[in-house]
C-alpha cells in the first residue's frame, strides 16, 4: 500500500505563547526566539530531508515558519485554511488566567475537553476541528503518495494529528509534547494516519540562540 510521509510542524514561538495568551485565529507574528527556531529548523530539514511540497496555515506565525523552510529547500509554499488553529471566539487575546476569571463555566468545559462545546463568540468545537483538520490532511496527503510533505500549522492541529495517529479520543488527557518547531513524523495511507516519531527537537536542543546570532 502506498503511503505519504508527513513532517507536521508547529510554528515557532510567539510572544503570546510565552504569555499563555490564546491566539486562535488571530494573526500574531513570531518573536525573536521563534525566528531563530524557524531558521534552525529550516537548516536541519534542508540537510536531512527530501521534501516534495510544503503546505502551511495562512496565519503569519505558521507562514513565516514555513517560509524559512521553503527558502532553505527552494520550494514554494501552499497555504490552506484547513491548517489554521482552532477558532477560540471570545477566548482569543485572553490569558488562561483571564479566561478562568471572566468565563469560569466555559473555562471548565474547555479544560475538561468537552468535545461538543465551542468557545462563545463563534468558536470551534473539538469535533468540528477534528473533522476540518483530518479532511484537510487526507486531501493533501492523497496527492503525494510515495512522497514526503511538510505541514506547518499550530498546536491544536498537532494535537488532533497525534490523537488520530494513535487512535486516542478527543477527551484523553494530553501527555505528549507540542513544542514550537518540533518535527512530528507521520505516515498517511488510505486507512488513515500512523505515528513514526514525535517531537524531534534535535535542531534546537543543545543549541544556543546567542551562539547562532552572535
């Protein structure tokens, strides 16, 4: 059975990541650390991987990360709305603490991972997000059987992909890493996703941002 190899990558760090402020589908740029992470990632992928296509969320933090990869491997970027982060409605731009104070009932349902609940103000449920993400990945991967593609997206997207590949339900407690620019390796066939490797951070672990920018 033919398969598509997927390198699924969360965008580099942003100031809102550091502040635990919900970004959702707001357009937040990378911070200096995120730019460094993206550059390190791009260098590693260009040296170690044969990549056939790069797909990215259109949101700036993902697009800028993908752009670094694209420049390193000399491939164009293809944006896809299906790779966007979860829509968080009224939660967007608030910190975790602010959400707990302002919207305690909704905060509880969020923390309990209620799959049918959607954040107030037009947010997206986990069930809806899973359908969106997996439909997008099925569509993109099916066009590259036998090939190797990069998907640059967001923490929520990575979470959905891990659960799909390991057959975990939406409410299972998260025990896996969703680090910025970690490389997550998946295999796609017509039967679905399987996990090859997760959270490879060798391009940034043991490296100093000061050393590379001095």
